[in-house]
C-alpha cells in the first residue's frame, strides 16, 4: 500500500496526524506530509485517516 498527499487539497487540519502520527505529520509549511511507511500494524489507521480527511487529500494506492 502506498499513500500520498495531494498538496493542493490539504488544509493542514491535522486530522490525519491525530489518527496516525506514524505516517502523517503536518509540517511548518502548513500541510500534511507522509513521514512513515504503511505497515500491517498501521494500515487500518491510514485508511481511517483517508476516510476522515475533510478535503480528500489522502490517496491510497495498492502497490
């Protein structure tokens, strides 16, 4: 599973980081970044973060 952020859609609300800080972090530029790898342990949290993103900025691809 590969996860990316559509920067133009991100409003930096931090919901993704609050849900899965192992993978997402809102940095000083005010938008979320993928900072970790998706693992079997956190994949459900990553999916929850995607579903909870208010601007659909998180994209999950099965790789």
